[in-house]
C-alpha cells in the first residue's frame, strides 16, 4: 500500500522522482501560464496550489468514511412510473444487502508506515508507543463505539447542522472513537503458563499447531472458528458473529490473552461527578477518542513520504507508560488491538481467566531506566562525526617506507585493495575505488575512447606496480546491469538498428549522388521533378538536340523545320548511359565510413526529439519510445540506481556507525558505467552508433526545458548518514540551505532546481542523498536534519516518576502559520502542572491497579481529564492577541472543546533538529572543496558524458586495399550511325538485343547452351553426371604425380554446378558433401586417430555437411513437398567395378555389379539443419527392392508447414549436418562415391498429399570425393 496523497497522486515510480516531479511541476506551471496568456484557461486546476509549505502539517481529529465496515448495509431503490398524465402509477421497490470490505483481523501489506519506538530499539518510560498508518481512514473504517452512532448517522447529523444554519463548532462532533488502539504490556502480563496452553487449545482444529507456542510478541495465530472453540468458561472475547458475515469464521488473526483485571482498567468510564475513571456497567471505549488523529504533511525532504508532494497519515497513540522502577532495560510488547465489539460485551466473570483480543500488528521495544537516552545528544554526535567517505585514519608510523606512504596516499584518496584474477589465471592484488570519492576527480585526459571490453580502461600505477581496475569494473558493472534488464536491452538493439539502417542508407545515397545528381534519384527527387518529367515524355524521340526544348511547336532557330524523329536503336528508349565506375558501398569501405558518423548522429538526434520538435526531456512526448526507455534507464544509472552496494562502498569501514560522510561523484566512473551499458548490440568493428547515442544524451543533458532556467540536474555530490536516528525516524527531514547574503553580494540568483536529487533509505539505519551543488559553497551552505512531522515522539509529560508527573502545557494556535510567527513567545512553555501520586482526585495518571498498593503496575493516562486540563490551561493563560489586516484585535487561540488533534499537539515531545554549517569547516573536512571552473561560487555543474571517441576493433589487413569505387564493364553499343541503316559488317553481341528490350520483358533471363555449360573437373577427369547413378572410372589424379603431393591438391574437386532454372522448369538442386573442416567443404577428408598410421590406422567418424542450394526462377510457382537424399550403405566394394557396370549398362548387360558404398552403416546421433530451421531432417533406412537386398540411408527434408508444402521460391538452401558418420576407408588415396537425390512437388494445391498428386523429379547424382591421407596408393 502506497502513501495516501489526499488528492491527485504525484507519485513517480523512479529513483529520480524528485527531479522528475520538480521538472514536470515547472513545465505544467509554464503551460498553465501560456494558456492563461492565450485566454484558453479560465480557472486553475484544483491540484495546482499546494496549501502546505515544506515543513508544515495539518491535523484532523478523524477521517471517517461514509460507510463503516462490519454490520450489514441495505440499499433500497424505489421507482415510480406514471402514465395517462399521472392518473395511473406503478411503484417498484428493490432491496440489496451488502457488506463493506475492510481489514478486520489482519492488515494489508504496506499498511504500517512506521512505529515508535522502532522494533528492538530503546526509549525512556515517559514515551508512549505509537503507530503511523498509510491509510488515514483505517482507524475509523469500523465502529469502535456504537454509542456514538454509525458513520452514516454522523454524516447525516453534520449535514443537518449545516443545512439548518447557525451551527457552531461545539455542535459538530469533534472526536470519534477508533476501532484500533495501542496497548503495551510487559511480557509477564501476556505470557501463558504451559498448563493453560494445553487446556485452552485442546479443542481447536488441526490448523492450530500443537503444542501451542506463543510468538515473539506473545500472540497465538488461529482462525475465528478456532477462537470460538475455546472454552467459554476460561476465555471470553468481543469477536462474535455479529461483527460480520458468516464467512469471517475462516479468517485468521493473531490473538493476545489479557487478564480480566487489566482488561477492566483499559475500558473504564468517566465518573460524571468527579471526572475520575471508574468501572461502569460495561466496557466503555469513549476515552480512546483522544488517542487517534490524522496528519497531512508536506513530504519535501523526506525519504519515504517524499514520493508524494503531500502525504496523509493516521496515527494511533498508546496510553500506557513503561516501567517506572526498572534499573535495567525491560522489554515491552506493543499491540495494535481491535476494540470492535468491546462495548457490546459484558464484563468478564470471576471464572474467566483471559479476554482474547485480536492484535493486527505488534512489535517489541525496550524501556530504559530514566535519564539514559538523550535524543539531542544523538543529533549533536552526528555533527561531530562529519568527514569524507574513505577509510578511517590509521595511527601514523614513525618512519614509514616509501611503499607504505604510497599505499596510505591511495587509501586517503578512497582506494582499497582487492583481489584480482588476471587473464592468465594468476591471482594478484589490484586497486579499486568506487564512484563516491573523498575528493573531486578531474576528467582523465587519456580515457577518451569508448571500450569494447573494459580492459583498456585499466590504469597501471607505475610506482606501486599495481593495476587500478576502477573504471574497468565500472564498465563491466554497466554491461552486466544492462544484460539483466530485458526491456532496456531490447530497446537499445532496436534503437541501434534504426540508427544504423538510416545512417547506412544515407551514406550510400550520398556516395552515389557524389558521382552526379542524375545518377540516383530518391522518391523525393522524383516527386520534385515530376512536372518536368511529364513535359518531356512526349519528346523522347523528338529532335531538341539536347537543348531541353519542351515546346513541340517552336521552330528551329536556324529556320529549318524541326526533326521529329532521331535515328537510333531501341536501346535509347530504355537505357541511360552507364557509369564509368561505381563506388564501393560496403559498410567497411572508406567512403561509407567517412560519411556514416554524420548521418548516425543525425538519426540519433531525431530519435531523441519530442513530437513538438525540441529534445525529449521526460516532460513531453517522445518520437521514439525505444529512445525513451534507453534514456530513462541510463539516467537512472547516472543516479546509481541498482548499482550494487559493494561497488559504491568497497569497504565497510568507510561508513562507520553513527557517522555522517560526504563524497564527490567520480565522473569517469559514471562514464565507464554508461559506456559498458551502451556497448550491447554492437555487431560492427567501429561502434559509431554508441557515439551517436551518447551525443543525443549529452544534448538532452545540456538542454534547458521550458519553464526552467537551468539544464537537467545530474548529481555531483552527496552524503551518507548511518545512525539509529534513521531507524527511529525513517522520514528524517533533510534541508539544503543556501547562503542568500553571499549570493546577493556576488550578484547571483538562487537556483530553481530541487536541492535533493535522490533521497532514499538504502538499508536499515542508512540514508543516502545526492545533490548537484558543492558542500560548503554559497548554494550549499548548511545541512539541516529535522524530526518529521508525522514521526515525532509522544510523551506523557516532561517527567514521570514514582511520585509525580510534571506536564508542560505548550502554546497552541488556531490561526495561520504566518500569524503565529508574529508571536515572539511561541516557543516558550505556557505553564506547567504537577500531579502528585498521593492525590488521586482530578489526576491524569494512574500508577497502581489497586489504589495505595504501590505496585506501579498500571501506569495509564486518563485522556478525558488530560485533554480537558489542557484546554482549561490554554483558555486561562493563552490570552495573547494580534491585530489583523482590518485592525481588529483577535486572540491567537480560541476554542471551547477538546479534540484529539489538540491533544496530540500536547503529547508531542519537543521537535529537535541538527544544523551543520558547512562553510565553517576546514577545507579538508568537506568533500570536494575545489570549485568548478564554470561557476566558482555556486558549485552547480553540467555533467555530460565522456568517452566520446569511437570504439574501434582491429581489422584484418586488406591485401588488395580499397579504392572506394569499382570499375564497370563497358556496355555493348549498337549505335553505329545517325540513321536506321546497319553496316553490312554489323554483328550484334549475344546480350545486345536482350538489353534493348522493354523493362517488363527484360526480367526474363536470357539463356543459351553456352551459359548452361557444366564446370568440368580439372586435369584429365572425364567424369559426367547422369541420372543412371553411374560414375566413370577415369583416374582422379594423374599417375605421373608424385606420392608426396599434398592432400590439399584435391580441394579443387567440386560437385556439378547446375545452371539457373528456366522460368517454366523445376528448381535445380546443387548438392555438395564434405567434411566439417574449414576449407574442405567439397571433399571428405578422413582423420587418423593420433598414434595410428598406415593400413592399421584407425579413422575417426566424420561430421558430414550436406550443402543443398536451390537455383530457380523468381517467378517459379512450384510447391515443394519433400527433398530426399539417398546414400548407399554396404561394403566398400570397388570403384573400378562401378566403371565396368556403367559400360555394361550401355551394352544392355545385366551382369550384377559389386556395390561401392560410402558407408557400411550409420549409427550416429542423427542429423540437424544448419541454417534453414523451417525444415525438419529425418533419417530412414528402407530397402531399395526385394531383388537387391542392399540398403540405403534415406535423408528426408520436410518443411515445417501445417499444409505440408511450401513454395519453392521461399527456399534458398537446405543444408544440414550428419553427425559422426563412419565413412568406408578407400583402398587408395582418393576415391569417389555417388549420392542420389530427388524432389517431390505437389501437382494440384487442392489435391492433398496422396501419391497420385505428387510429382517426383530426380536430380543428377552427386559425386562425393573421399581423401584417405593414410594411403599412398594414388
């Protein structure tokens, strides 16, 4: 549950919520002013003006909702329908019962804002425990006292008084009993003896764990149904079925068991005659109407409540003091108890042992003996510990060595020694310093280039011989944090892609246009010149002699008739003159690299804009949401949100207990952090995109938004506060005060930015604050810590002891703050009252449960008497007056009825604050004393990003160099004269006619027999590919070759390369099989096991890569169903027999042949696709036919399509890997095998996948070359 703002919420879920809210507030004020000047806004919004200034609070006695929870509510609806001019009527009635849902036996998570004393912390016996709730309505959502009437009745009563008129403040109810009160007990008062734990809970269900044990605050958790099962002879409870629907029996809660005598003292009634407490006819809860109230505060300067401009809390205060006679610390249990239903129950019977009350929240605190804790001393101690963030000073040595002096200097600069593992594996020591330094660190001149790994950010200390890994660690932290944020990483990659695509396209366009304006025309250029194009369409063949004569009727200047048609070939109609050269448009070319940074920066600046044209500054709408995500994440990191604590403070000794430490922020560390985060998504050697994003971010940092007078606030300094005061008062208010006199003397204006940029409780008892101004400067002269308005201590009196209670009545005011500040005595005590123990009449405090016993066991205040005494003293002594603007004398205080708000001001302990004058401290005790050179007195800085040079990776050496342009082939020209006659010797080239065709015809590729020729194997090879799966026996290598020939000489043997498919023909498949070895894609190279050789060598299984590439027409409409590849399985056989078989086949000789198989069998892990994951690869081993028992390995490539087929034009390649295949070892150095393949297509797209609708097309066999390096036979 968040903070209740009491109106429109201003909460921003960001670690930069202080700066964002301030900027948006100024932007909204500027827009309102502009609307008012334009006459478009007649009234202001309700939430434009905040009535509470920083440090102010507003108290209310109660905030009661319209309907309370608990009892059943009934809503009745009546509708009257009339007809015939009212002569006929119909009345309809309906009723609906409902219950208001609200907490009853447990509190929702986040309901408790704070407690005092905090759990486990001590305070004196005069302090009353209290709890601060985030919901201001919660204490009055249920009925604490039915005698006061329901909330609806209260609302009707107030409305009736206002309607009648003449109602005074005394007529309107000023107080209301809450259903939640604070009770405090000693542990002995709540601890149950073992025999009662066994007997009382014996009839409960199994959901109550046996044996029953009480919690640390002495509660027992159980359901309401189990509570009702407790023996009524021993336990009585106000929780009955009347408090809600029957389903509440399944609710669970924590219950305390109070003894009847103590319960009776808690709910006494007021004696009308004497005003003293007495035991009435039944329990009375009316006294607790003074123990709860509501506070509305301004949250500025508070770590928790500061998430909203205005926060509203409800506060419930206890009415019981701690032990008065303890000599050692004693533990007290504070419980937030429900008193719903208490007034409806009777007093416990003498036989009852306990009264079960529901505790919705509880905690333990310690009561110290008197005069053992002093809050003012705790504040003063913080001022004495003022120092910078670094290791504590060590005792100086008499004669330290040079190394010790160097190390000591490093420690004084905020460094620490850490373990460092080098890249080679050795462990050594390194220097590290976090971003929070004790002195100001200037920008490093040598660290100006972005990094790709962070290693180049390491700095070697040559004097110590130790590496400084500070900025390398920062770079790695930024990269790791970015990898852990999915939204940022995705947005950054998309942002990089947009920048790269735009910059690359623009760079290529400019490179092409650099050759001439008419070389390439963009869409904008075409549209701009479309009028001229239309005028010239009719003059394509007209004789204007290149003079641009658009007037077809204009005569020639020489008086000759214009030539209507110029001779020339058809080529002139469609083709312009070709360029002599074309620029190199690859991304790595020097021409593109030169132009790319300018366009990348332009793209980043565009993405960094708002929809209104200026830079996006989080107060307007962005052009790119990806840039918005990246900018927000990077700015959060500049505020160190999410940075691990051990990276910020590398050594725990830097921040000791009860200490205040200032620091300066190392700009270089932050730059490295941002650079590491932006390094993600870089797929190019030169990361120009990162530089462009940084430039856009720096433009935002230097930008001044509308309505503001300074750029974006980026933290430069800060402090850590570690103290128990932070635990006691989590919303400890922090103020940064400037020296107005010094600013006025220097002629400077006060800054309008928020003084605190980030203010959080980072750990229990640890507060961190970041600012953009230098401590000790005119802009930051003083630092003030003040107790928050809603987390103050509540005390019975100035002194509470065994004999008396001394109460100081303070001055109270019923006028505005500006008027009360005119009273010079406003901080003085009005009067004091002493209440003696031996005088029980009209006493506000009860020491003993039994008068005169001297047990000191009750220690209860009596709120009705206390509140009445306060009002009486104020009316008697608060008689000072003031003169208003009309000259009328009026009193500072005027009231005639006590209220819980007025009583809360009396119970408030004095508010303490600590003011630290930073300008009075010596320079060495204040962080970062050197003044920024741009603004010597104010200390405000603009912290732009560094490391702005492009990160570059080493490039492989270019052997040929790049000239930036490529020569083009000269075009065939068929123009040989100025008329239509051809020379008798004219012989057109093969491509001339095809290039002179119209554009829509030229798309059909020209084909001839010469272009479809097959690349032949080198040397004397005469192998040809046929559909009969036969291979020639021609030798692969010449017999004249030496045995020492390198195996790599066979790398040039390639499979048949097929020509592109004809438009109407089926796709052609180029299949190659090779080893998974770089440079051996076309052959299978066997590998010997290390240590074996010769004929006894052992060969390793091979990972075979099947490269399948499709060649097809772009207008092909073939529907591919499956591609099958078959590999023969069997013995090696003889390659020569294959040749003989081929010859025999030609002679129609059916003599059986010896098989020549690539593999004997396959038992590997299977096959998987390499790149085209839209296909599945399946392995089967069917038998070819019954007459030939030889087996084959069939590899099926099937598309992942629900319809069972895909268009072949969507497939460019189907490469896959067959893992760990046992290839038959040839008996010679080089051998060849054949692999068959076929493709299956669907004939009719609506005919299904039946065999009758499948067309099988066989491909030429593929020759597989196997090289056996262990064999010397050629």
